């Protein structure tokens, strides 16, 4: 493999959900994920814990305004901006108040906005009520080849796994920007849309504890528990009042930069080795 892109390593740091009823989402996440709430502007709330944070703003339901990836080195951030500029990608100001001046944003081929920046030293060092680090975000798309061209070739994510149908056409691709199996993934579907966001926990017993927690709130599990083939992670998903899917995950696979991507067949067993799967196509 080539030298890593200046992107490497980067982690998903925060994002913004839009909602026509943002207050209902704020209340759901305050309880459901044990987050504290802070007003961050007009019709904008920051919900945050020690290892998970995101904004909730007013806008069209089930849309994400942007996804923000954290880098730890301003020199690499500058190099990434140069790499993108040289590739003809339009660089815009960051819409996020959480990263410093050097942060910037770009738009992917589906119009989804990505922010890159170096976060300030966080003042928050406390423990979350239950473990769960904001870890990956996933979108559906009609054109996976175009997504691969942008995320792998231009941004420099490494492809970890591909899922292909019987005609060898891509139906899902998992991309990593550090040694965790994916920080971003895309599924082929009939439209471009938000798919899900995931919190990575410290182990299987956390899946049990989160299940008990959502049970006590009368929030039913929507899919799972199960184990994904790509990423080998244990998981379940719940839905918020708008229908946005949140995944609780454990044991996500570690893949060094130079480990080759693998290919899986498009079938339920790939997406859930324990049984039924949510098939986007
Ligand atoms: Fe996931």
C-alpha cells in the first residue's frame, strides 16, 4: 500500500442531527445516552458525555448536517487540506464550533458535509454512565463507486471490507481512518441518506447493560443483538423519536493500515452472523 494519507489517524469526534422537533431528540438523548445538554446557539443544542458528543439542530428529519473527524496534529490537518485542494475539492469553512480556526469542511459526492479539525484539549474527563465512545457513522448511497473514489482515493481512508452482489457489484464498503475497522461506511440503497451512528463500548457485558438500560426506558431494540461479519463487532440498534438509528457496538476488529481489504457476499449472514439482517438493498 502507498504511504498513508495525512488523514491517518483520524477519529469520528462529533456530528449534527437535524430534526423538525429538536426538543424531543434532546430529551431522548439526554436520558437514552446519559448526556448533559447545553444550548449552543439558536435552535442548536450540544448533548455530550465524556466520550460521546453531538449537536441537535432544527432542520429536515433524519438528516445529518455534518460529520466531524478529529486529527491530533495541525501539520497533518494542513497537509490534508492541501491534498484535497490539489485534487480539486472545494474547501469551505467549518460549520462546527468545536474545532479551532484551522478546521475546514468539504462535501462528498452525495452532498454530505465532512469537517476535519484538531479538537482543543477537552475539559471533560469524567466517566459516562455507561461506556460508549462515539466511533463510526454510516450513510446510504445510490453510487458506491463514486463514494469509494472520494473516500479512498481523495480523502485517503483505507478500505477494510467490501460486500458484493452476485454480479460483483458493490453493496457496502467499510472505510477506516485509524486501526479500528471502520470510522465511516456506506451501503447501496435507493437514495442517499443517513444510515446509523455507533457507540463503541468496552465489551459484551456492556451490550447487556445497555440493553437493560434501554429496557428500563421502554426503548425496544430495533435490530440485534447480533454479530456483524465485516468488523466482527457485537451490536444492537435502537431508534430515536425521529427514527434515526443508533448502534451500540463491542469488539470491533482492529486492522493495521497495510492490512488488505476483504470481500463478503451480499447476504444476511454477512451483516448478521447470528441471523436476520437489515438489508438496505
Ligand atoms: Fe455500524
